[in-house]
C-alpha cells in the first residue's frame, strides 16, 4: 500500500451568511492550516470543505495533487468494499461551518428525486445522490429542524393574524400541514410583512407554550427583511433548538431545516443537492411545488432530531465518542483529550478524514511516522491506517469514516 496518512490543504467558502475574519471558526481553522492564506477581517468565511467533492476539493499538501485523483490512482487506500459500492471515492463530505445569520430554509432531495433532478438539470443538481447529514456543535448552535408536533402548530394557527391561511381541514394532519406550508411560502411580500407585524403585536400570553415566536420573528426579519416567507415557516411551523458544544442533530435527506447561528462540524453523504425556499433572494428560490413534493410532512419533537454521542469501542483507551446516524455512508468519531492523555484507534478498515478543532499534540501512525498536529490540520487516513493521538496541553479532533 502507498502512504496511508496524507495531510490535506482545504479551501474555505465565503457565503454572505458566514462569520467574518477571526469570528469564524471555519476561517480560523483554515488560516491555521499549513500553506493557507491570511484571514481578512472584512471577509466572510462560511464553510471549510474536506474531501473529494469537485466543487471545493482538497489537495495533498506534499504534492499539491487533488486527493480525488490520488485515490483513483491508488484505490487500495479505500479498499474493495468502498470501491465496489461507491467507486474510487470517499462516500461522505465533512465540513466546518460558521454562520452569523440563518442559512437558506432548505431540504435535500432523497435519492430517487435526486436522480430525476440530476438527469433533468445536471448544472443545478450536480450529482444523483441523496444528502442526509449530521451537525455537531462546536459552539452554541441555534437551529430550526423538522416540523413541530401537530398540536403545537394547531394551537398557533388559532391566532387571529393567521386566520386567513388556515386550511379547511376538520383535523390538523399532514395534509393540512402541507397546505399551510405551501400557503405561507407563496404569500406576497407585503402580506408576509403585514402578518409578521400583526403577530409581533399579539399579546405574548396568546402564544401559549410558543412564546418565543415573536422574538424569533424579530431576529429573522432583521436578517432577511420582514418580506421573507421563511420567517413565518421557521418561527411558526418548525422546531427551534439550541445545542451546546459536542451535541448533535441528524437531518434525513428530505427533512426541512435551517441553521440559525453558531459553528458546527457537518458531515453528509457525498452530495451538494439542495432545494431552497426562504432566507435567500427570491430569484434563488426553488419552485414551491417541487419543494413540497420532496418534503415529508411528518412532525416530530425536537428530541427526535438529536443524535446522541455514544462511547465507541474504536477508542482503545476509552476517550472516543461516536455519532452514528441511521444511514449507511458514514459515522463520526469525536476524540477529547485532557493534558497528558492519549488515545489509540483500532484499525477502521475504511477510509477516514480527520480535523483537529482545538489544541495540539502528536499523531503516531502504525509505520512509526509521527505528525505534529494542531488546530486546522486535516488528514486523510487509508482503510488500514493505525492512529494514536497524544497531547501535553489538550486536544479535540473529529474523524469521519465510511460505514457499510
């Protein structure tokens, strides 16, 4: 086998919703990466991508060669199981995201719809894969994910400002939720603004258990204007959650979500397909009917989206947690070491990508090579790589790996 552990050079995107300069976790990690550029305090740094996806691909530091090209030439680094199922490529896409305001209100098409959309419009939908994902908080993380339980939505739509939009259903069910969501997403801008103002003027006592709705509407409208339909859908229909560092959520391929504020590790199936209908310019929004067709209108409580970190047997010394979503492309390991601690991972038998998010230390490879590692360092590890981590001062890293 050729070299099994390769240091990567990654790129950072500059979406307008990203945090600026040193305020961006993604930007700080990128700037600490060897051979990276210097942070610009006036520039946004939104997403640092790690891996082989062609939109923002990683390169091997020692050669400058694309990791994707290297893996095609050296498929033994991935193994037959990966190559037979996915081809000579990494089947997941890890990112570090930092956002000062809400990302677009979005869903990711499931595999069947992704295949149809890619065949019809390959320029807009660049692959035929689905995109289930997880998000792990690196800082305080606010988000909207999934629809609220029916009873909570039914209580809210009794409010007078919403009377004209309530579906004529005897019982509020998934059909009524679909109709209500489509109605709110297609309201004219002036109607959105008027409704938002009326809701904010409604006495707080009338909101019942959803008393945070007016303040959420206020914050959202200041980010994307009072005319954005996403304000009403997110604040009225979706679960609002706050996660602390290390906590995580899982988003199925067809689940509605919008990250609100914070810094996260995000890992998803290898895809960049997305349908947007809010928190973005109207010209960039996708067809509401298509969005609705792709969406599962099944409500859930926020706890159903949580992804618990479990202790992992992969960590020989017991200092590794694991985030294991209910789909097959990947799991993510989290290693947290206090000063003078160490951890050793069992051989995964599948390729992985790891990023150091805090602290510094050493990474010893099975062949005896020792790497000095620190914040912003990103590595690809082949399927048979043996890795051991140690630190004098403390170390946090995340390692995504392929599953079957």
